[in-house]
């Protein structure tokens, strides 16, 4: 095991798959000459050349469409959006072409494509560059949606995403590209649609994914000081969702709190609350609680950002409410 950055784990995954399969290529804004806006693709142009690491114009709808067409003709594109905020420009190709191609062609065309890039808040970038659209894409049949929380998972899931014959939305956090974690040197894959129990516990289940896993795990550490042992589950993928792992955990803990960076309405956490309370109701000792972003466009001021986003304090408060420990 060696410790490498999140961006390095992604780079290794893409490079290994490009060496293994000549049909895999990377395209997007600044991915080649500039080594990637976040240096995820650093050095890849030198190794694979301009035919497989392709700088595009600032035209997300256009290059997303090129990627879809290429995937229908036997290639496996990795399309980088500089942020998923900009994927809204390309969403017609993602939703109306990539996601529906297999169904509308009666199985004649598959669409093995990965759309990847950063999601969520990344500091003082204000409303238009600080949004979470995981639930938007997860709402679409035909797509798989992956949101890793650490370098190990990022590499294993990226390799699986590239090999998948369905379109995959792979959403990273801009604030995590420099995070370090242990990653094996030998090859490994992590299957899409399998959650991971990051911390065992018996009193309450805390569920999260992506960057918010830091909040969930930090809250669990603080709760342990008060004698509350939280089980922390990382969804890793939000379509498909590993409901079995969640239900088995709730059977043990009888309580659940979901931490999600997105807005509350029609969110992943809302879906989880519905599903758990519908399918594990007899095991619940309290309603599922959610900790989400406030229902406003994310502000610019750091004090307002802090007040808007989920945090450890709000998560602990939610846990104590489901355990009836609050006054």
C-alpha cells in the first residue's frame, strides 16, 4: 500500500484502462495541454498523445454529443466536465441520448461512456458553481451515478465505470482532489452499486456519500465520546442504491440519519427515508432524519456557506433527536 492523492488515484485508473483498452480516450476542456483543470490528467497527453487525450472548445453540449456518438460506434469515451454545474449545458445529450440509447434502439446500441468531474461546493465560488446534481442524474433510468469519498474507492470505481457498458456519471469533489489515502499498487475493481460500511456501530446508522462522508465520520467520532456508537455507511453509488446494506444496518441500530450536501426537496436522502420507512418500518424506533444543505442557492460569504452546508454539529443534533436524547 502507498498513500496517494485522490487526483492521482483517478489518473491511475484512467491511464491503466487506456493502456488495457485502446478504445478508451479522454476528452474535455483543458485535459491535455494544461494537464487538467485540477491536474487529474497530468502527464496523460505525453503518454497517450493528442488522439486519445483531447482538448475541446468550451462547448459542453457539443463534446458530450461527440462522446455519445463515439460510444455508439465502439469507443469508450471519458468526458470531463470542468464542473458538473457546466454539465447543465450538455444535459440534453446526457439525458435524452446517452441514458435512453439502449432502450430506444431496442438493445442495438449500447453507450459505454463516463461523464466525470467535480460536484458540490468548493469554497467561495457562489451559487452557480456550488451545486449538487447527483439526485438529478440518479432520477434518470439508464444512467449509473457514482460519488466516491476517498482515493481507494475512486480508483476502483473509476475502473469499473470505464468498463461498464452503460453510461456512468462519476461525480468527484473539487475539495477532495488533494486528499490522500492508501491505494494498492496491484489492480483492483470495486463493483458499482455496493455500499461500504466505513465504521461499525450499534446505536444509529449514519448514511452519506462523497465529501459529506467526512462530516458523517467526524460526527461518529464525537458521538462515541458520549457513548453513542454510530454505524457509518458510504453509499458510493446513488444509482443503483444498495438498499440491502442499509436495511440490514437499520435492523441492528433501529435508527437512521442521512447526511447529503444537496437541497432537501426530491433529494437522495428523501428517497432513502421513504425506502427505509417503507421496507424496514417494523425495525425503526424513530423516523429517519435528514441533514441537507439549506434550501437556498449557496451564498458567497464564508459565514453563510458554513450556515448553509451540513456539518458535524447538525449531524450530531439529528442523531440525538432520533435517540430522543435532546431536551
